[in-house]
């Protein structure tokens, strides 16, 4: 079973993606994402009640609830429209995780990337997986 999830972090006002990671639904993948977000010195996190968030993000700086995740869920839907391989039960898929990550990276870079940090922020693809 090679299921993988795309973890995203967006800026609440601009709706641009600050960071992302591909991996399983474990705390280790969340740790990769949080490491990439350190540059932004985030003071508050808006999450649902998924257990990994509680393990890695202190409750004092976290707002919990589906009301806070509507924007990112909408972004997930938009990504699924742009990248067909993200759709459930699709015939457009790749067994190569690098190709999968590249397809996601290209869409994020073109439409959702936080360009203000273009000299500091771009991650090499090897760092995404």
C-alpha cells in the first residue's frame, strides 16, 4: 500500500501556500512541514482535530475546528482539479513518487506559491518527499 497525502499550509489572508510535504498521515510528515514553516515564525495554527497536530503543535498556539480548515479544504479541491492524479479512483496516476511530487510542485509553484520569499523559500524537489 503506497498511499500518500499532500500536507499543505496556507496564509489565511492571501490563500497562498507557505509550505507543503508529501508523505503518510504520521507525525513525521507533519514534522517535515513544520520544519519548512519555521522561516515564517507562525504564531497561530488553525487545524482540525487530527491526532498528529496535537502531538506536534501545542494547544496554546492552535485553534481547532472545521471552521478553520474550510479554506485549505477548498484549496485541496482546486489542486485535485488541476492535478488529476490527486482525484480518488482515477486512471491518471503515477507509481513513481518523484513524478507525483513534481506534478504537485508545478501547480503549486504556478498558482499558489508565496513569491515574496522566492530567494529564500523555494525548496528543491528532493526536500519535498
